[in-house]
């Protein structure tokens, strides 16, 4: 969090001198007296930013504080009037900013209410348990049943550890919000591990020739596959500028972080700067141990990076196809409520796809990208929930024969055997007809 007094004020020249004199003092003191903390609330988390002005004169201060990692604008449920949520491209997180006139000796508390995103819903955990149980049941007659049982045991072990950790660090457990947010990263790793093991189990079931889509319907959400990262046509430009206002030569170090989406291969080499990676912040940065700057001179670096802040048209097309499928199934099942929800999500998707993006590649462009990703992710999650409503719904039968349903369908090998027998019989009849026709006498007529 950073708090800085704004010295722009309409006063007489005499007053301005005294105001400027104490302004630097106010700035230094306010920074030390400003604090940010997190507290629990019912189904939410509250970030509290406290600012105090111990000076003998009022001052307009700029208040800014970073929101916890992972929080999006849609997760902010309540915010003080006059405060706004912005994206910080350098830190890769959203932050809150405001300007407030602080009276002499005054203090103020800013409370930002956020949705509790640091809990993996219990219904999603239970969904994985039921899904793996059905998968093992489908493998009951397979020779690889023991392997499937072992994979399911690993899934259950990951989910059990996840349950224990969420109880230990959840709301009401006595754990501080900071500890709880930190533990969420490990909880998410356990959940993703369970999803990966579930994918292994699904692969084994498909190896037995079982169509999971027809048997079980849509599977639980799997982790996103990280393929080739999309890139824009034009590169993104950053500028690093260091100025030496002194009267003597200075040696300065440079450590400039890049946004989290940028990898080392995305940065064009710059002479004098080394690309490094910070494993704690999970971000690349440009580093130089010593840069010599002459008195009154400046050193500038133009950094060119690949534009990774794009959303591929294929993602919009995929979502549109899924929503259309939900509409069709809802029409067949006569679920008007689901149809209405699906149409609403389709309208959101069309609006997001048709939104005009900023033309200038700057921090505002990056912020807009993150806002668009948040919207598309919300639509994706809503569509997933609608798809799960049809998980156990039977598809329409084009041919309905109750008598045939009493008998078990033949295996693949038996089916082909029957086809070959029929073809052989037809070939034999055709051959006999040909021989009979060829060997007829002149008096015979066929």
C-alpha cells in the first residue's frame, strides 16, 4: 500500500510555502501510520486500510492498496464511495485507489468487502468422489480393475487431505486470513492433483471401449490444458527511465518486474539488462547490477515484449457451441428456466465478443484484458453448471423397441461375425443364381 499527499491546493502564496514545508513531513508520517489488514466475515473477507494524518494541517492524500492475489473486480462486493478498483500491470494483481481530504489529526478506515474465493466448494469435491466411484464401477469386469481401484484410492487420499486442510484453515478455525489465503494455494494443488488422477481413470475406462459421454454425461471440470500461448500481432513496449538529478556521477541498479503473463522468451534481448525469474512472485524481471549515469543525465531502455494479452476467437466459438448445446437439451427436456439462463449467458458472451478493445498498447489495455478474461471465465463457469444439470438426463431414443431392451446387445466381434455371415449367404445365393442361369438349356426360360 502506498499513501502520498497531494500538494495541489488553492491557497495564497504565503500559505502555499508553509503547506509545502509541512507536506513532506505529512507524507513521511502518513506512510508509517497507514496499515492494511484482512478480517473474516460471513462468506466474505474484508480488507481494512487505515490512514492517519498526525499533522497540524489538512491534506489531500492518495490511498492505494493491493488486493489479495486472485481477486477480480467481480469478487469485490462492497467498496467505499469514491474508491475504484484498478489493475496493476507491474504486480499482476488488482488494487484499490482513492483520494481523500484528511483533516489535521484525522484518520479514516477504508473497508473493502470481497467474496470468499479461498474455499473449494464442498459440492465440487463430492462431485469428484461420485464420478470416480462410477468410473471404477464401469471397470468392474475389466482385467485392470485393480489399477483403477488404486487410482481411485489416490484421488480419495488427495480429497481427504483437502478436506482436513480446509477445516484446519477455514473460516471459524482461528487461522488468520493471511495464513488461510496462503494455505489455499496448497489446497488448490491437491484439488488439481485429484482432477489429474480422475483424468487417468477416465482414460482407462475409454481403453475398455466405453463411451463416457453417453454413459455418464459431462465429466467434472478438468484443469485447463496449457497449449501454445496466444499472441497479438503487434509487440508491447515498456520503457525504463532512470534520471540522475545530482551533480556527480551515480551508479544505480535496475530491477524492473514484468507482468505475470510474460515469460523469458517473450522479452527481446536488451543490451545491458539481464532477464531473470523470481520464483516467489512467479514473474520475470530485468536486472542490471550497476548502471552509470552522468550528472543531470538519464538512461532509458525500450523493452519490447510479445503481446500475450489476447483472447482467441476459438474460445468464444467454443463457449457459443456449448451454450447452443445446452439450449437444445433444455428444449428437449422442457426446462424453461435453464433455457432462460442459457440465453442470458449467450447475450453476455456476444456482448463480450463484440466489445471494442483499446487501440493503444499500455497498462489500460492490460487492465481491459484482465476484465474481459474475468467476464469470459464467469460465463464458462455458468455454462459448466448448466451442463451439469443434464448429467443424468437420458438422450431421446430415435427407435424405441421395448422387446429388444430385454436382451443384452451383442459384442463388437459378434456383430461383425453376423455381418460377415449375411454377406457370405448373399454371395452364395448370387453364385447359385449365376450358375443356374449360365447352365440353362435352350428350351428353358428363367
